[in-house]
C-alpha cells in the first residue's frame, strides 16, 4: 500500500483529500502578531479580508523537516509499504527540498519525493492522480511514470490584479511595481514543468482575452480547473468564455487559492489549470 503526501499549497478540495486518504502537511502564514497553520487555523475568506490591512504583509514558511519525517514514519508504521511525497515547484518554494531531506533521513527505498513543477491546483491534480493510482494498487514506478507524463501536460495561468503584492514579497522590484500600478498593468503568470512565464494586460477584459488566447494555444484539452484569490465573479466571467470555446471539456474544480500563495499574489487573482490531451 503506497500512501501519498503533499503540502497545503495543493488546493485540493477537502472531500477529495479525505476520499483518497491523502496526507496534507500545512505550511505557515506568519502575521506580525501571530502565525497560523495554513488551512487549519485560518479560513481563506478570513485571510483575504485581513490581507490588505496588514503592513508589513504576512510572510510564509515551510513545515519543518521533523514534521515531514514524523508523518512518513507514522504512515510506514501504520502499514504503508512506501510513501510518495508530491510538492509545489522548487522554483517557487523550499518545501520540496525540506520533504526531500526528511525522506532521505527515513530511506529512499521507503519514501520518494516528487517536484510537480507546479503550484496550486496544478500540483493538486498531480497529487489526485497519484492517489487514485495508489488506491488502484499500482506500483511506485507506475505512479511515477503516470505523474511525470501528467506534469508535462499541466499548465497554470493566472492574471493578477496588481504587482504590489509580488513586490512586497520580493518577487518583483519596487520600481516595476510602482510603474505597473501607474500604468494599471495586470501581470499574467504561467507555470509548466517548473518554468515561469510572465506577460501583462492593461485591463480586466484584456486579461480575459489573454487567458483565452493562451488556453486556445494549448491545443486539445483533457480537463480544466479554475483558481482565484477571493475573486468568484471574475471566475464566473472566465468560465463563461471557456464554455463558449470548450463546452464539453470537464471543469473539475473551482478553488480559492491557499493563503500561502495568496499572500504573494494578493486578492483578485483569477485563472485556470489546464491538462492537455
């Protein structure tokens, strides 16, 4: 029996996590006055309502090596033959490296880690596929082949409302953030196999057009999921446009992005995760 582990940036719905018996290790959201366990001690709605009022902004941190090691040992002692730990791209976070060091301490024959090269539901869809395959009794090698292929075909694109939060978190320079604010630039971020792309639009309608053109350029799609940071109206609009173009492609999930990622992106972000055929 192979058990699947991930972190709280995966953005999978709780019912999927429970049904597939996925173990989720929470990250930390650190406000000046208190730290919270992501997804455990602070709801997404509460976080996005608090976010604009905090200066300095909240920071985020990965779980400790010991937290991962303890979970791996518990799963193995509980009957798991092996553990596969799947995480957000190492380009964006140190979480995979922490998990790797914990796995190394347990033994690489028992615990393997996988860098999904993704974020949010881009990681989540890889985790879900691995957990389904594990439940079907597939071997670790079979699961790894499956998710390596899936990771290549998974694309995340999202339009942000402002550059300010990316500047606050050190992702862009202050000069760029101020210029972007003056010009009303809406940054559009893309992710596939650990590679980040950045473009920009000048308006909400421009962001929608850019996202739709990007979606069309990907070719035939297997499925789509939607992601946002407290922006359900924007997701409604995007879904309308997607349905005009791809009426029959399944839309699996529609998720508010974890605060661990949202603290760097800010409220008002919206986009999609697409898996190509």
